[in-house]
């Protein structure tokens, strides 16, 4: 089941910064208990294990502090992914739905 939310959410890891230290960042809005989100998380873990220069920030939408980031990117359903370049600019946004590793790799440096 894909979850949806309006003004709630928060970070299960660190918040996204305007500029990443290593390079490309994937901001992943998710519900840890949701099956589609768990599937997407496995794919993101695979990418992380293969590409050390990619940072994945997981934002749990059940946490209140995530709402600012969710609103910034217009995220209303999960799973949702925002890919940011090393300067913090949006490269691509996916919402909702599970993205394949091959599809995500098309947008990662």
C-alpha cells in the first residue's frame, strides 16, 4: 500500500543539505512499514553498496520534522525520491512508485 500524507513526517537519518560533500544525493521519502517503501529501500541499499559516492538520506514521513522537506519538493505520497546533484539542485524527482535500480542509475553520476 502506498502511503499518503499532508503535513506530517521526519528524518530517520540526517536531513538533506543544500550541498553534499561527496556528490549526488538521493532523498528518499518513505514509510518504513510500507511494502513498496521496503522494496525501494532494498534497491537504494544496493545502489549504496555499489556506488560509495552516492549518499541516500531516508526521511520517514511519520516524523513531524520531515514535513518541511516534503513540502519543499511537493511530496504527498510515498515512496518518493528526489535526486540532487553536488550543488543541491534537483536532477530528477520520482513520486509515487518504486523505481528500478537501472532507472535510478540513469540519473546518477
